């Protein structure tokens, strides 16, 4: 995910301090990986350099946190362009889960056991997400659902594979 | 108790809820039960009809008295008009105190008459034109209903002051005790069989109608079971639903009965007609019906639920029904057979009707009940092994395999009617063979007898003159008739006439004047022919003059059919010349020109001026014995009843078939939507009705013939089955099924429309 | 803590093939248990046995201190009415009754007066956000609305256990989520346990723990902390 574009998107609502930006980002997108403080400022200075944001006034005092940033027209155009460009569908081929499961199944372990263990683990995460979703606001729900659907997709694939391997095994044995 | 009531109420609520679907179902149930109730109410009026008729005819009974000025002089005349009998009474008041017959305000004067409404209508209509010539009198009023037995009676009361007192009956007053009719064992059993066979199917229909939409109801009750209604409560709830249907059916039936009652006077079924006022149910029977129908409804619906009650899972799973067991289904048939066997011979002529009527009725009912109980099993077992075939066939068979009960129910009623009809038909045939010992002779429509009353002066020449001038008359023959006897019991007729006249009466071989013939029945039962040369007593018909006479040499002739007028001695004039015989009565025989329509009516009109002094009948027409007349009217009533029951069977079958389509609307719509052609669906519907119908025909033919055989044993009659009649009835029932299926096709079209897909 | 509802070693066959082959399950008060497993593994059969709708061929089902399989039918009916609630994929509503009457039905069967029963039913319809369909018949509602009515009916008697068999099976994800949220929230509020049969992990995520059924055998998975 492009941090720059995300920050730009957050600025579209109105000028903000760098510190505010980090908080807003963490709240909505950073559940798993909060931004480093420095990361925000390097990104902002890159955006400033490219003319996508501008300084919208400095409050009394010293230090970068006193600066307010606003998005420029070029910045708005850039966000729009980013949003309207589809993400490249990524096949999860490098996913470790995939490799583990395929290896386990191919090495003759019981597909059901692998499935059960993995489902159990997945469900623990999914329960947490579900709980967080119940407590959170709309943005929380969107994020949690995104994660939930992906996790569910993992499980479904796993179930399907397990079922197929079971069938395959009986066919081979016969 | 309160619980009970609230459960029943919930049942009613369930039957009412559900919008259009429920309403349609209720309407169908109401129609099904209502039809039955209407017929039952009509049947319960039959005793009233007979009682009222008997009452009226007893009011009519003329009590003879002294021939004086206080008497009413009365003369009956029966004339026929196009196969309808007109009952004419000529009357003359002996004086001012003479009694007035019931139904009219005063004794009509010269040239006046009162007529029954039906006769008035006939006389006023173009069809009555020929009849008008017979009644030159002026109509001065209508005869009241209290003097008629049925609304279609043709009756005239005519004033005839010129009537000689000594040739009429002096009547002192009208009104006598009501007479009970004794039908004798044969006819009694026939009436019992008829009533049971005709009424029991109606009860079956009522029972079946309460089970409309069974599958839907089972699902609904399963949903109730799921939320925790116990088996007992679900039964009560179902009873509530059934009660509602029964009550609606009772209301519909009463309404139908009331409405059709109004028009009953306009209806003639096989010559029978009834007064609106007479068509009043016997109160206790009406009460019985209104109690019986709800009870029947509740009992059948509760019995029908044996299986579903235990299954709250009905909401999610439609399990394959449990295989039916046979043994208890055979119980009614076994019991019925035993009951009828115990009565074997009990209603025979020799045993004088000692049979136990309750046992007989019970036996017949049980046997017939065996059909609806057996059928589901038969259908289930018969279809369970069927496989494959065209898609429409497969659809139908699979459906039958899954739900043989519904299919069996649809045809069950018709099967009962059919079995009953087969039994009734067979018994009727045997009984009629027994009662009408001699075959009814076919009347010769080309020749009529004109009988004349004996008067001081001979009317014959006058009558012959009238007839010779009449339209449509080919020839007029006259013969003289008298009789002889050998002892007190053996009477035979003597006919004297020209060869030509006698040959017209009966088939005589090669007749010449001077010949004598003895005509006897071919089978030679009845009186033995007297040998020539025997001395016998010859007498005039009124037996006033008797003479000893020696039978001349004759030629013996065996004839096919022998009736009073066409058997006995036939003598040519030369054969009796010089013999001392009492005077004979002149018989007139008219040969008609059959190419002329209504020739016989012209003959009747020609002698009409002689009024009650004449009677015109076809040659070969015989007077039937009272027993035969009774039998004929019983048979007619039974046939009329069968017609009504058959119509009801058709109507019920239609209701059930429609309901079946309606209940399966959604699956049918899905099939149609997924591209199964309507034709295939229609054919599958046809198979779905035809297969059970065929099985029903088999079962009911078996039960019907069995019942017939048992009943004939009860009557001590030889077991002879009328296979022609059975075949005809079965074909008729099969035809009924096909017609009904055809009638449901429009509703199939509607069901398979796009709207059918929307589940409700 | 003692189990509220406990089944052990259940066996049940339909014909030759066993649907349950030694399955078991225990449910504690107030917890949500998901029953998962491949299609045809016997999940529904297990649920029906737990609820006393089906009698197992062998094995025991104990609810509180009573043994379900030895109870007469009338008593099990009573139990279904007072202590259990049911939500199925579809078909559990009585099509002839309005939604409100459907929800009030268990109360009325329990002898509560119509007015009282219906006002309580109305409260539940409100809680499940379907007051709009109170006077419609089930056939006239959408699948999601119908399921919420079914949830309301399952909970209206204050049951100790709610049995839900694929309650969201016929719904889209949004409606499914909503029904699950409402069901679990209401169940937790009234401390009702839920036995939830599903094959969707997202739906199972509303549970506290899951039980996996395979080939008629069950395996309880202890919640991983
Ligand atoms: N009433 C019944 N008659 C015959 N077989 C049945 C019946 N009920 C269930 N079965 C069989 O028992 C097995 C288990 O069925 P069950 O409905 O419990 O599966 P399930 O796990 O609920 O499946 P799904 O996820 O598809 O609903 C299946 O093989 C099914 O065919
Ligand atoms: Mg299932």
C-alpha cells in the first residue's frame, strides 16, 4: 500500500499536522503495523518536494510537528489517479500458508487434520476481528471485513484442496 | 377445557390465514363437502316425500257410499298422451250436499273442468294441441297441490252431469287412513342396497374433501410441532381446521339445498318429480347430518395425521413415506364379507325376509369402506416397481411413488360409486328377472286395442264408426271376447272373429273360416290347453251369463309371447255357428298407419267423445302386477339416485384434481420454467390420474362383483353377474376420470404461468 | 462449569449408512458453539438429536438433569416450547400466520393471552429491526426479514438454547452478517446458548468455539487463547 497516497487521501478532508496524520492513519489502516513517526515526515517531505502538498502555516514554536500541511490541486489529481488505477490482482503464490499446506498434504499427512488445525487458528483471528468489528466504526468494519473475507477465502481453498486430496488418495489407493 | 378451545381456535385461525391460497382451499373444501351435504339433505327428505305423498293420496281416497242425493258420482278415466298418463275424473254432484274432492273449490258443472298446473301448461302449449281435442270443456281453475302426488302430475277434474248414476261410483266422502306399503323382502333389500350404495360414497366424498391440501397442512403442522406443540395439541389444532371446513361445507350444502329446492318442481328425473314443500329433511336426520359431517371431518383428519404428527422435521425434510401395511386394510372387507355371509338366504322368498337389516347395512358399508382403505396400499405397491419410460410417465410415476395417498384419495370416491353401482346393477338385473317372470312383451306400436265399457246399449258400432273416420287409421277390426273355465281356477279366453281380424291379433297359421285355434305360450307354462271335446263352462266377461259348451276341434299354436288378449281359443265365425255361447264383448283393434306421427293420439281423440267409456292401449301392452309396478318405481328411483351420485362423483373428482394441481403449483411452475413442455406436464397429469384410476377400477370391480355375489346369496338368487353392465359402468367411470383431467388442464396452464414460481 | 446440554456417543443411521457415528457435544450456558464440517457429515442430524427432534439409535443427550432420549414425546414438545428456540435455513415459519403471530405463537401455545403475547412479540420484532413486516405473512417478506422474524420467534420465550442450522444459508453476506449480529447479541443478552451449524467460517467467527463433525464423528476444538 502506498503510504504517500494514503496520506494525501487523508489530507483531502482538510489541512492537518503531521502528528494528526499519523494518528488518523494508524486508526484506520495501521492495525497491524503502526507508522513510524519518521516515516510520516520523510513521506511528507517527498510529497512537498513533488508539489503534491504545501505547508499551510506554522504555529508558534519549533519543530516539524508545528507545521500544517494541505493538499495541492496536483495532489488531488494524483489521489484520483491512484484510486482509479486498479491494483494488480496478486496471486498469493508466495504465501507461506500455501506452501506449508501443499507440502503437508503432498507428504501424505491427513488433510483433515491440517485443515482443522489451520481452521482453528484462522477462527481465532476471525473471532477477534469479528469482535473488533462489533465495537468499531464503519471504517473499522470495512477493514475487518476485508481481512475476514480473505481469511475465509483461505479456509475455503483449504477445504476444497483437502476434499480433493482425500478423493485423490482414495483413487490412488483403489 | 380452555386449552382445548384455544387449540381449536388456533386451527381455525390457521385455516383462515394465508391469504388467497387458504381461501381457495376453503372454497374447494366447502364445495366438496357442500355438494355431499346437499345430496344428503335431499336424501333425508325422501321419507318426507313419501309421507306427504301417502298423506295426500289418503286425502284423495274416495269412500263409496249410498247412491243417493248426498253422493258425488265419480268415474275415473286414464288416457295417455305421448307416453304420459293423464288422470281424468268425471264427476257429478248428486245434490247440494255432495262432497267436493280435495284440491278444487266446488264440483265443476257441465262443460267445466279443473286441471292440474302441469296439464294446464301442456294444454296451453303447442305440444298439447292434439290433447286439447280430448278436452272440449272450459278450464275454470287449477287443482291444488294437495290433490296431486307430484308437481308434474297431469290431472283433470271434469264436470259431467249427464253421467248415468248407475254407471258411476257414488262417493260419500274423501279421505281415508294412510296405507303403509309393504315391499316384500326382495324389494326391501333392493331399497336398502340402493340407499347404502348411493349414500355411502357421499360420506366418502365428505371425508376426502376434508383432506384437501394434505401435504401443505402437514408442513404447517410440522412447523407447529417444531415450536413445541405436542402431538395431542397438533391433533386438536388440525381438528379445528377440519371443523372449519366442515362448518363451511354444511353452510354451503344447506345453501345449495335451499336454492336447488326452489327449482326442484321444474326438474323431472326419469319421470320423477317432487314438490318443493315435500323436499323437507326429516328433522332428526337433518340434525344427524349436521353432527355427522363435522365428526367425520375431524375423525378423518385426525386419522390421516398418524404419521405426520410425530415429525417436527417435516419443515426441512420430506421423508419418503413409511410403507403401508396391509392387514388392517383388509379388516373391513373381511368383516363385511362375514356379516353378509351370516345373512345368506335370509332375504330369500322362502324365508320371508327374516334378515337382520342392521347386519346387512353394516356388511355392505364395511365392504364398500374396504375400497378407500385398500386403495392406497394397492396404488403404493403397484407403482413401487415401475421404472423408466417417457419423461411425462416418469414424472407421474415418481409422484405416485412419493405420495400414493393423495392419488388414491382422488379416485377413491369414484371407486366406491363404481363398486356400488356394479353391485346394484347386478342385484337389479337378478331381481328383475325374478319379479318379472315373463319377459315384458314388446308392445306392437302398429296396433291398438280400443276397449269399451259395457253399457246397456252396445257402443261398439258407434266407436267403430268414429274410428274409421279417424286420421292415421289403416283398418278397424272387431272381435268378440268371452271366456271359459274348466274348474274354478283355470280360466282361458275365447276370441271370435274373422280370420283377418284374428291374424292381426296373433300369429295364426293359414286361417280359413271355420277353423279353430288354441294359442299357448311357447314355454307352455300357465294353464294347460283343454282337449277338444271337453265340456267347459263358457261365460260372458262379467260372468253374469254362463253356459255349458263343448270345446271344438282346434289346431294348437305355440306363440312367442302370450298375453291375455293374444292367447286362448281363437274361433272363426263359422266354427261357432249354431253353438250356444253367452254374448261376447266387442273388442276393437285398430291397425295404425305408422308413417303418420301421433296416429295413436288421433285414435284416442276419435273415441274421446265417449270419454270414460273407452280405453286405448297398444296390442301386447300388458297390465303389470302391483309388485312389478313397485319394482319399476324402485328401480326408477334408484337409477335417478345413481345419476345424482355419479354427478357428485364427477364434481368431487374435479374438485380434488384441481386441488392437486394447485397444491403442486410451485414444482409444476419450476418444471415449466425450466423448459419442460406443457404437453408433457399435461400428459404426466393424465398418467397421474389414469394409473390410480385404472387400479381403482380393478379394485372396485372386484369388490363390486363380490358384493353382488354376496347379496344375491342373501336373496337366495342364483349368482349371475351382468358383465355387460359392469363393463359399461367401468368404461363410464374411466371416461369420467379422463374428462376431469381434461378439465384441470386450464388450471395447469395457470399454475405453470410465471406467477406460479412465486412461492407463497 | 457444568454443561447445560451434553450429548455423548450418539449413533444414528438412516438405512444402512450411519449419519452419526459416535458424535458428541457439550454446550455450556450462554456460549455460542459453531458446528462445522463438510456437507453430509451429519451436522444437522447432530443438531436434531441435541434438540430432541430426532431420537438417536444409541447414546445419550442430557439437558440440565434430564435425559432427552428417555423423555416421552409430550415432554420433549414442552421442552422445545419453553427452553429451546429454532432458526433454520427456511421453512420454519407457519405460512398462514402473520409474522407477528408467528413470533407470538410459542407464547400462545404456552397459554399466554393473545394481547400480552403479541406485545412481547412486537418488542422482539423491534429489537430485530423488522417491525415493518409485523402484519405481513412470511411469504410476503424477503429472506432476510423472514430470518429475523425466525430469530425473534426463537428468542421470544427466553430459551436457554437456540439451535440454528445454516441460519444465513439463504442470505447475502450483508443480511447474513446482520442476522448473525442480532442473533448473537440477543442471545448473549439473555444468556442463551447457541448451537450454530454452518459451513461458513465468517459465520462461525461469531461463535466462542467450534466443533468439527466429519463422517458422523465430532471433534471438539478447545478455544485457543
Ligand atoms: N431423513 C433422512 N433420511 C435419510 N437419510 C438422511 C436423513 N437425514 C439425513 N440423512 C443422511 O444423513 C447424512 C447426514 O445428513 P445431515 O443432514 O446431518 O448432513 P449435514 O452435515 O447437515 O449436511 P449439510 O451441510 O449439507 O446440511 C447424510 O448422508 C444424509 O443423506
Ligand atoms: Mg444440514
